[in-house]
C-alpha cells in the first residue's frame, strides 16, 4: 500500500495499468487527448506488480486496473474517470492538480 501511495503522490496524474488491458489503453489515451502526461505504471511489467495490485484492490478499485490518481488522490477506475469526463469535472481536476494548464 505504501508503494502505491508513494508512486501516486510523485506526479500530478498517475495511472496504474496492465499492458493487455483495453480500458487502461482508453484511459491513457483520454488523458493524452486532454493534454496530460500521466505517469503510467504497468503492473504486469513491474516486479512489485502483484503487491501493488492487491493494494489497489484494498483501496476499492475493482477491477484493479486502471486505477487513477490525480493530485495524489485516488479517483477510481475507468468507469469513475469516464463519468468525471462526461460531467466535465475531470478536466478541472487535472487543472487543479497542475497536470494540464489550459
């Protein structure tokens, strides 16, 4: 859990993913299209991946990926991020965290 929180607090936007996850790819693309450059941690390519996956589940992320943090705060998984984008608040969250500037 500490490793996840530490990594999540180092950048304005952090996404935990798996390389084979199509929703992870979609969420990363959404962030790029909004002008953000999130730090991406692919759990299946990380030696601590399984441990971090369990930590994400304990935070309530089900499925465990994608797990999105903005400004060091856990935002949720793909459905949460898409809901925030649809209601217009995702862009403001990214601005407030200084992940985007326009």
